[in-house]
C-alpha cells in the first residue's frame, strides 16, 4: 500500500509466480504492473539485505553462482554499471 500511495499509477504488485501481493515486503523480482522491482542489495529476493546476499555476491564473483535480470541489477549496489567488490563492501555495511 505504501508503494501504491507513493506511485498512484501502480495498480497491482505480483510475486515471482504471478500471484498478487497485497501486503508485506517488496522483494527483488516482484513486478509492479509491468515493471520489475529491484531492491538494491537484495540478491536472493527475500526483501531484506542479509549475509546470504553477501554470500551470493561472493559466489557470483568467483563464478559459483549466476545472477541475471533484476537480481544482477540488485547486485550493482552503487549503480555504477559494474558488479564488483565495492558493491560487496556497501552491501556489507547496509545489512
């Protein structure tokens, strides 16, 4: 409801399975009408920044995990177009 109050043009929010979300946290990978939601630092789609996001970013950096789409955008915490150790440091400070 806070999102809809801030952006009155948004009619519906959907989870990763297409189910309508009417309450709770926004998460990376959710959709607001046709736009994908990205929560910077939320690489696992939990809606919060935690040590699991940091672990996922470290695994991505060494090639043990894949990130794409909204999740890759969420990994670029400083929005400089590159996912690197600077993003990891910023995510660790904000978890």
